[in-house]
């Protein structure tokens, strides 16, 4: 009886019950597998939000304090001292709109630049699609954006009541989700590029913050696109963050629109960065735990 059961059971264990997990050898992650782990994305999102504010006094109020102080600083430095134009918009609205858009992108980029090193202990113990982590980071950043966006809308409506001549459009209801999707894709893609490269070149970790700051000043955040000399426009065709910043201001405050050619060029650069990030991330995933 024992021998009778032992043979088939042993064969079944060898043939049907053994699962071998192998690293991906392709150039892109399995997005279908990522979708199957969507519950894990939600779990990481809740973990990140809870952990970040677990021992803080003000909690999510920081989401209001940080952009408000930043916008006021820009107003004093670039509005009063440097006397830069704001395309006729109230300076606080101009700087605040650029700040919250850039903050979301910077969060996606910087928080995804160390995916392997920050999650090495977790990645070494359990298998799941590594792309789950960058997606949860992008979702976490939406909470901050939502709170800051409500603040921007509140101030905008207040100024509209005080000054009926202020243009306040409702295109933002349709365009803001598209702008956020664009920024999330770009932020994740750029973050994946940096994360894959930092597996071998750890010095990049220290350069990310500096490069992000330089990128911000190369984007029309504290100055309008209309003030850029035409001979430098080619640079903004290569800067994919030009389109979402200016589109967001146009959707809210009827700011000048960008040339369609520039928008298409920015979109092409974003797609290229994202595809490159997915390819590099997929290759780094195979042996990242042996290197980190």
C-alpha cells in the first residue's frame, strides 16, 4: 500500500507541483503579470502613505505647507527681485501651479531611482513583478497632488471672486487626468532608467537630486515659456516636462498654448525614455540582487 502511493505521489510532486521562478530575459517587463498583482500595488501604496506620516505631528498638512512656502519664495525671488513675467497671471497661482506639477514628477523620479537598493531585503525574500513598486510610488504621489490641487483651486476661486477679470477655465476637469498620466509615465520611465543604472553605478544616487533641481530650472516653472528667446526653443522641444506644465496652466488659467510641434516632440521623448527605462529595468532585474 505504501509503495503503491509513494510512486505516483513522487511523480506528481516532481512533474506537477514544482514551480521554478526564473528571471526575465526579455527587454520589457511582463505587464500582464503586473496587472495580476494589482492588489499588491494597492497594498504598497497604503504602506508608503502610512509609514511616511506615522510619526509626524502635522501629517498631510505638510502637503499644503511645502508648496505654499515654495510658491511664496519664488514670488519674492523671481517675481519681486528678478521681476520675471508671469504671463499676466497672479504670481501665486503661476508659481503654485508649476510647483505642484513639478513636485509630482520629482517624487516619481527620485523615489523610483533606488528601487533595487531600497527594497533589496524584500526582493531577496519573495518574488513579485518588480514594476509593482514604481507603480505604487506613482500612486502615492497622487495623494499629495490631490491635496495641493484642491488648495490651488480654492485660492483660484477666491481670487476669481475678488477679480472677475481673472480667467478660470474648466478644461482642467478633462486635461488634468491626462497631464497626470503623462507625468506618471515620464517619471516612472526616467526613474527606471536611473534605478537600473544605479545597480552598477552607485554614484548616480547622489546625483539624482542635483540633476532633478537642474531639470526644474530648465523647465518653465518659475518663468513663462513666452519669455524664452526663440533661438533656445529647440532645447524645450527636448525637455518633455515643458508640455505638461504649460498645458496645466492653459487648462486652468488660459495661459498661452504651446506649438503643436513642441507637444508632439515632448511626447516622442517621453515614449523613448519610458521604453528605454522598461528595457533597462527588465535587464537589471535579472541579476540586481547579486549586485546590490
